[in-house]
C-alpha cells in the first residue's frame, strides 16, 4: 500500500519552521508500516530548507521514503500534481483522530487510534 504522510502535527508536533518533538507513537507505527512493506510518501507543505530538514529528520529516524510530495510511479499514467496514495494521514483531515499538543496549543494525530483503524481495516 502507498501511504501519504503529512509532517507537522502528524509526525511531529507543530513548531514550524522548527521541527517539534515526535508525536507519541508516530515513528514506531510508521516504522511498523515500513517493515510490513508499505511505501511511504512524505506529503507536506514544507518546502526548500524546511522540507530538507523534515526529510533528514525522517531519514535519521530510520524512515525510508518512497517519495517526497510526489508518487514517483504515477507520471506514466497521469499528469495530476496530487501524489497518488491509497491512504493519507494528516492532522488537517476531517475525522482524523487528534490529541492535544504537549508543547503547543495545536492538536496532533492520535497514532494509537490511527493504528487501531489501520489494523481493523487492513490487518497488521
């Protein structure tokens, strides 16, 4: 499966342009998905230096990206700028389970519930 992941408020707490602390459970669950063979696309509004910092953060934490703001395989069948994914995890998505931020007043993704929803729908 191809999974699109937002960064701020999803993988790390909101602190843009800085990188906030990791959202509890995010890196562990993303690593679990990666180890299960899912392809991960970083799908974020960050650009230039701040995008490079986000990619570096994920790389340093063992996350291997299939793409960054693009799906590298879709160019052969569409010219759409939207990165094709079968699942998107984004704190701005309506219905995405959120918990209060620890270091900011902005909420962040609740990865415990995300993982349960994922397992219920797709299995381990």
